[in-house]
C-alpha cells in the first residue's frame, strides 16, 4: 500500500494545522528562543507576597511540564512534514516497512508501525 499523492496532501494539511495549533498553544505562556520549535516558559510576576510567589512557582512548574509535552508534539509534527518533503513519510523508521493507513490517520506524525 503506497500512499497516493492526495492522501499525502491531506496528511500534510493536517500536520500543518497541528503545527500551527501547537505553536499557538506554546505562545500563550512561552516565548520562542530563536531555535525552531524551542520555547522558553516565562514566570508570571503576580506580586511580592509569599502566597502570590507560591502561586507563581506552581504555575511556572505546570507550564514547564506542558511546554515539554507540546514541544515534543511540535517536533513530531515538524519531523513528519520533513518526511513528506523527503519522500519517506509513512515508512517505519526502524524496520523500513510501510506504516498502515489506519495508524497514520490516527496519528499522522507516527514514526513507526504498531
């Protein structure tokens, strides 16, 4: 089963949308570092009292975890778009076998077959 060009175009469109969504999510609480796909979580400055400081730290820690997750998803989407450009999209990176259409529909950034 080789992917048809129309299917690849659909996956590309899906991945571009996902990439834009992830970048938007990251921009809500982090700033780009200048390195593609890398962001830096910013600590809010809510005030000077200890309760406000605790809240700032808690929010910062939560955002760091979210940043890591979103950056990983962004990298996966960006890498999948590169595989489309390279002509290797839909090929298992470990075995070299084709990834099933069902798997790609469920997760277009898949690197391996199940």
